[in-house]
C-alpha cells in the first residue's frame, strides 16, 4: 500500500513537472511563414479517411528542412500507411507533436531534440503521394482538455487535439 502511494505521488509530480516546462514553439518548416498553410483546415471536413482534418498542412518545396517545433523527446520515427514517413516528438505539457509525409527523417525514438533542430525533410510520402509536398502537423495532448469538447464531427476528439494554427500564431 505504501509503495502504491509513493508510485502515485511520483506520477503526479512527473505530470506537474511536464506541465511546468515552458512551451516555446516555432513553425516546423525552415523559412516557412503563416502564409504557407491554410488557416481554416484544422477540423475541416470532409477530409478523406480521417473524416476531419486534425492538423494543418504546411506547404513547401520538397526536401526543405523540417525542424522540431518544440524541445522534446522523439517517441516515434518510422513509416505509416497514411502518414508516410513520420516523426512524433513528446514536448512540454505532455503534448505530442506529429510530423507526417516526410521525404526522410534523421532522428529515432529516444533522441532528445531541441526547438529548431532538423528532424527531417519535407516530402509527399504516405497518402500525400501525388499531392503538393507538405508537412502534416498535429498537436496531440495526452491529457484530455474537456473544455475543448464541441458538438462538431468527432468533436470529443477535440479534447486531445490542439489547433496548430492557433499555437503557431499565438503571440
Ligand atoms: Zn494534413
């Protein structure tokens, strides 16, 4: 019982520490500005097999460096059917930053990355094949945010997805 209490305390402390790490952010494509994505495509529908679009697409020239949008730890780097070559970084506040359709990636799970460091190259892999090259960027919160719940399609998932547009344009 005592062990359980200590384990619980450790988890709570870890959660709080994660929440206290400052979340500095940058646009994850080198040289890109807010003109390089459509400001209204977060939660846009219909959106292919996903139903609604849970991120933004940052367009650019193929092989433009893709950089980490925050400090964090790489939790996945590999290939997925829809995402193609993807990298997922666990950043401050228990948020996972997901970068998809990369032409290549230069990190692997466990790597510590700092904001603005290169993680890969912009591309058109996965279901972006044949489309204009872009990085699909999503921010997934591992802690649910019930106040973001809406009655939109898949609106309950909004408790777990933050708007990258809002985060990247916040002053
Ligand atoms: Zn997308």
